[in-house]
């Protein structure tokens, strides 16, 4: 498993239950956030970048600049915006 992905999961795990989401591992370097049987968001380590897929769009972040805690904050922001 990707160390970057592991760190992101560790940071976001405590907040997910507030949104009714769970982590579903998808291979060695990616995971999805799911609500029931529906995939809400997918995060994938793509080498030098990390990809976040949400509502049919893919967002790419450079891992050199986007540390795991920064990506976790992006995920939290999306979750909060969707709740409002």
C-alpha cells in the first residue's frame, strides 16, 4: 500500500462517520469513499501525483506540494460543501 494513501486514510478516517462514509480499499494504491453501495469519491496514488475523482471529474494534485494533510483538508472541504 502507498504510504501517502495510508497517511490520508489515517487522517480522514475519524471524520467519515459524520458523513455516513466508509473506506473501501481498491488495490495497493487507491481507495474509495462509499456510502452504502454508492461510490462517493476515489483517491488514487499515481506516482508523483495523486488523483481525486468526484462526480465524474478527476482532479490531480502534485504530491510534492500537496502533503497528505493538505489532501485530507481538500476532502473535508468537499464533504462539508456537499452537506450544506
